[in-house]
C-alpha cells in the first residue's frame, strides 16, 4: 500500500490507500504483498491483450532504437503511417484517415474541432454550425471540451460554470430504465429519433455540427448497448439536417464488443469515430480518431490542413506499441475469441446472478459486461450512491478468497443513485479464466450482500 498521508502523488483520492502493483502477467496483476489478482477489467477496459506481452515490449524497444520522438509538424514515421493504415483498413472503406493522440479526451476534443472546421471548409461554408447535440448521462472525457460534451452530472458538477454552452442534450438510450415494458424497441427508437429531431429544430438545424453518442455506453452507465435500429435512426436524423454523426468508441471500440468497431454490429459507420483504450491495450497512452471520406475530402478540396495539434501527436513509441497490439489481435484472431468468450461469460453471469435479489440487470456485448445492483428488484430502485456499494464490492474483490479486479462505479452518470461493476477481460482470455471470473464474481456479489443482511 502507498501511504495516503505521505505519498507525493496527487492521487484521485488523497485519503485512500492505493494497493501498490509490482507486476502484471497475462490476465493477472501482482501486488507488492504477493497477492495475484485475476484482472477481469483491464483497469478501465484497457488491457485487451493482457499484461507483459513480449512482442509489444520488443516492438517498443525496436522503435526506441530507431527514433523515440518526432514532431508531427514536420515529420512522419513508418510506425505512424502503418498504424493509421491498419486502422483505416479495419473499417473496410468506411473511414479514410486516422489521427493519433494520447488520450480519449484529446480524441474527443479533436473530433469536435474537426467537425467544426469541416463546416468552414465545406463549399459553400456553413459558419453558423457551432453546436453539438449529445446525450444525457454520458461521458466523453475529462478535459473542458470533452467534459462539456458529456452529460455526466457528477463529473461536471464542480466545473459547470466553466463548461461550453454550445452543447445541448437529448435522452440516453437505456431501455432497462427508460423503456416501458409495453413499448416495442421500434417505438422506443422512434421516440428517441423524434426527440433528436425536435432538438435540431429547437436549436436551429443549421447550427449543429454533429450528434455525439457511444454505441455501447461504458463507464457512464455500465455497458449499455443501444437497442437495434437506434444508430440507424439517429444517423438519418443527422443526415436530414446535414449534421455529422460522431461515435465515441473510446471504451467500446477496437474489438471490445466482439466486433472491431461497435458500429459494425448495426452497420452504421459514423462520419468521425474516436478510439482509445483498446487501441494500445495500455502498453502506451494512445488514442485517436478516424475520419470518413466525406470529412477528409472536404479538407482535401479546402485548406488541406486541420488546425489542431499536440506535441506528442502520432508519437512513434505509442504508435509502435499500438501497431503491435493490433497485429496481435488480427493475427491471433482475438476478436473472434472475444466474441466466443463473451457468449460464455454472459451465459455464466446470467445463470449465476440473474436471480439474485440485488442484481437489477446484466447487459453488454462481447467481453464488455455490466452488472447493475439494485436495492429492490421489484421496483428497480437503486442503492443510494452514498452507500458506495459498487466501490465496496470492488475493494472486497481484491481480498481473499476472491482476488479479482472488476471496474466498479458507485453513483451513475445521472447524479442520482445507482451502482454497477464492469467486467472486461482481455480478448485472449480462456474459457477456464472466463468460468473463474464468472464464479468468483458471483461469489463476491452474493457474499457482499449476504454480509449486509
Ligand atoms: N470517451 C469515453 C466513452 C470514455 O469511456 C473515456 C474514458 O473513460 C473517454 C472518452 C476519455 O478517455 P481518456 O480517459 O483516455 O481521456
């Protein structure tokens, strides 16, 4: 444990003692006290090929010996070119260029500025387009622009007076909480599409750059996939008003849902797509965006330059790491494995936990599963956030006899109440590990709630 009182680190919590990690190997984390923890979450769904991969280490070392840094203002590198090509190819023609930065928040900032500049470059230009429509209770990052984009009530609260006012919000797509039982998916989607259309009309359709959404909502709500037909309906509202569609795949993308891109499952490619966590699998801090021909071609015919940049954009070491991670995923067919293991994981979680009186919902896709906890199953009423249920389950998980890491969130993005944990093992996990994750999580959840009786 790091001593909370004397540590020099400005930790997220200055009162908490953080367990100190000294190693990672495959699906396991090693703590300084000797505990080996089964990593069922990869941090925040990041470690998609597990820890300590020798091929990635080698790729990083090789690149370090060639060139460790170059400014993207003046140069490019083989690794940056190859990574961007690999990413573009993975969309089978849907996307034309990639832009590499270091965090999901930076990717979202870049997406906002790229779409604004798109309308300035367009012929004829549409300079009045300065607004965005996003969704309530969403999370798109922590920098002021990306925080402004999100509707995460708790994370915004302290900074509210500093946030951008060019963003408005429509309802989330959260069927288990917001769709009455007697409403069909089709009717629910139509209702949400009408609401989006209404919001375009309210703010002025020719003032909106883009609608922004996560195809499968990650941290904000806990692995909530959009209902079938949702993305298509939102796309057509955007098209009707000449606005772009930005999909935030920072958490759900790059294979996490059993598809390379979460939008593939719905067959609805966006105009701009952000990428993050599973791009580099945590081996380096890397994120990025993909832009479609529609966007890129306008820049090609226009100024030919995107007025945005970072010192460490397209950094060769981060690119080398991500390129190797992506090659491993492709060569070892890990997305197929993620889909198969995801089926196993979801079946086991349902069979072990669906009937539990405090499990309100189990939802997700691929190797991206959320378990929502409720105080009363018959009314679906959540625990108060102050009870810290998910955090306590997460902490208990690290102890004997469980020794498992999940990703907990106490207090959902609506700023009211609610808890969930996310389970997101590496794509190369085995069926034995998946069974172990499901049985250990089930035991952890049951033990936690029975100790509260
Ligand atoms: N977008 C989504 C959907 C995320 O889940 C996150 C981070 O959790 C971000 C953006 C921001 O990414 P980062 O934390 O790398 O800045």
